[in-house]
């Protein structure tokens, strides 16, 4: 089957060029063995979802865990109504779990509607964990799409169930998103951020995913060469890496623009000049991914970092968390 460079959603190895999805992850399996709760944060389109889906599948297939990745994004429509958010989230989780896990590892029929609001997620995970003959591992994607009381409710329910693991609650939970937990948005207490790990102070670690290195960019592009015979010159690969610093979406977007639109003749090699032209096309096109990053520049705490850098000035008294936040978004590097 023909494969393509992917710039939208998780990679599928039957239709997309892709590297080993878990190779850029920190050693999460060791954390899971320690029954740890952790945060994995990185900019959009870096491969978080692809990697965590693959890790969940690996853990389940080995027979030691029931592992699944779910999302709470549907709850973001109810950030001021935690009870409604719980129902929306659990309904989506139930459907997702029944698709991704074999029948013997699936939860019982929907029963959380009878639980008290503010306790439904905890009750669901408790009942499901009790029903399994192996520990449950849960990866929760898009956690920072939640805000305000809904976010706090979800985090508190996870914290409340934490002491009951592994027989009566997930043995390990990973929160997946763009930010570390202290940067999750809330609108209470006069602050727009939690500014603390509480109410998720049970986390053992906050981890991030690195970008591709130069060799990995070459390896990804080589997959296209192996499939079609069309080569990327060494200078093209080096230029792509220099321009993108290995950011996965950008690496794929450059190649996709070139091989699908600019140079469809597979007998023509991809050169440095092709990469530079594709860069200008991507900038002019303002794809959603780039546009959303540009919009971030309007945020005051990001402006406080980027503006002095562009002006060649020293940074003022900037909190380390804000600097790390800008790095995590992929807007600058140290």
C-alpha cells in the first residue's frame, strides 16, 4: 500500500511514513512499573498521541496490563458544569475503551449515571479496576483542554482514588497535553493558572518528548526513497533539519509539500532548493498548526519573553515556568 507523509492526527503505519512511535518517549515503562502517576507535555503535532497509543497497545498485548488512551476533550464544552462534563467524558471513554480493548478487558455496562456528580469518574475507574484480572493503565489525552471547576474536579477524583491502586484504581495514570500541570488554566482564586501541582500533587514526574534528531529526519525521508526511488540529497536533509530543528509536523509538512505537489516526478531528486521553496510555501499558507502558534504570541507572558529576544535585549525577571512553557510550545529553544 502507498504511504504518505502525515500532517494530521496520529500516524498509522499502514499508510504513513513513520519512525518507531515510542523511541522518543522517556522511559515510561519504568514509571508504570512503579505505579506512578505522571504528566507528559509537549507542543502539538510532536507525536504524543501516536506514541501513547502505541505504548498502550504494547502494554496490553504483553498481557501484564490493560492499557488504553482516552481523551477528555469532549468535556471542554462544559468547563463551568462539571456534572455535565463528567457524563460527556465517561460516555466517550466507554465508547473508546470498547473499540481499543478486547471484550474481556472492557468495563461493565454503563452504570456511572447513578453515581453522585463529582464522583462519577472515580466510581467508574474503581469499578472497572476491580473487574479486571490485571492492573489498569490509563493515558488521558487533551487534559489541558479542560479548565476551571471541571478540570479541578477531574484532577481531584484521580487524586482521591490514587491511594487505592492497583486493585481498586488505575495502577498508573498519565496526563497528556501541551502544558505541565501547574500551567493548566483555571479561573478561580484570582489566577489564570494553577501555579501548583495541587490538586494533582500525586505526580511523580513531568516529562516531555524530544524532536527528531538529524539521523531520524534522514531515516524518515529514506522511507520515501525506499518506497518510490526518489532520493533526498544529504544537503536537503540537513536543510530540513536546520529549518525545523526536527519538529515532527514541520519535518513531515516540508516533505509532503515537495513530493505531493512540487516534485511529483520520482526521477527528480529532492534538493536543498526544494526544501527552501517549501518553507516559504508553508509560511505563506498559514496552516492551522502554524497559525495557532502565531496566535500564542499575543499572550502577555509569551510576549514578555519573545519581544526582548527579537530586540536583542536581555530577559527581565521572567519566571522559569514561563520560559519552560514557551519552550514546550516550540516557540523557542535554549
